[in-house]
């Protein structure tokens, strides 16, 4: 069994992060929620960090003007908290290649659609669900994938699908997909802990 020190990155509500933290608290996952980073000091993620007593850092252009400074600061935090797994959960900023290298490629993201469809720049939040409904897709779902230098293009690790109903609105679809997300993100971390899935070191992240 491999237990990780997790750094979460979340910009908004942080419900995916919470689903993982809850499984850690319940002893289902042996990893530790070591650190939460958000570019938004008023986010639900910030509130949850306080509620769970997890070290929280607001890092944005307001706290560090220069991107290199932000990256260097995060890199120091990785050393301080001995981070071994990075979990992006609704993080609206690009994750820099320097940090992917620092994290040895162990950087996960969750996307609210069946990648490689409906991913890429601009495909976030309700945009994704609107696009799925507009295109008349029969299925949608959620994807956990590795993060590389392009949005939503890294190796797919786990997916679960659902059938899009003719009655679905973007909002109802978002709700149903989020339920899947809350199931498969912790499930994938469990698979990593059990070493039933292995992530190779990245050949190139730039
Ligand atoms: C989720 O739908 C996730 O797939 C996407 O952003 C949303 C974040 O939701 N990347 P939450 O902040 O975890 O509630």
C-alpha cells in the first residue's frame, strides 16, 4: 500500500476535494490531505481548508506578481510538505510544466465530460454541459486524467459514463456528472494506493 501526501489545487467550491478528504477521514484512503492551494481566497476550498484544519495557501497574482515567483513558492511548499501527489479539483489556472516535473508527473485532474471529447481551453463549468447537450451526445460522464502541458490532454486514467436524458438541462447534467466525479476521483486515488494502476515518470512535459 502506498500512502501519499496530497496537495490539492482548487479555485471554487472544492466539492471534489471534499469527497477525497472525507474518504481520508473515514480511513478508506491512507493518504494525507497535506496542503490546499487556491488562487481564490474567498473560495469554498478556502472555507473547507479551515473547516478540516488543512494548511491553506492563497497564491495568485495578488500575492505574487510574477508567475516564476508563484511557481518557486509552490515548489518550496512541495518540499516543506513532502508532497507526493497533486490533485487538481476545479483549478482554473494552467498548471506550470516546472511543477509537473517537480511533482514527478503525479498530477491528476478531473474533467466533467468523457475526454477526449469536450475538453480543451474554454471547456469548463457549464460550457461543457451546454456543448454536450447541444451536440446531441447520447452519453456524458467524468474523466480522471494525468495533467500535461495541454489542457485536458494527458493520459486518461478512469472514466464513468451516464446516459444523457432528453429532459437534461446543462444544470441537471452538471449535477448528475458531479455525483460521478465524487465517486471516481477518490476511487482512482484508492487504485494508486493499492498500486493497481501505475503512473510512469513523464518522458517530456514541455
Ligand atoms: C468539477 O466539475 C470538475 O470536473 C471541474 O471543475 C468542477 C469543480 O467542482 N474541473 P468542485 O469545485 O470540485 O465542486
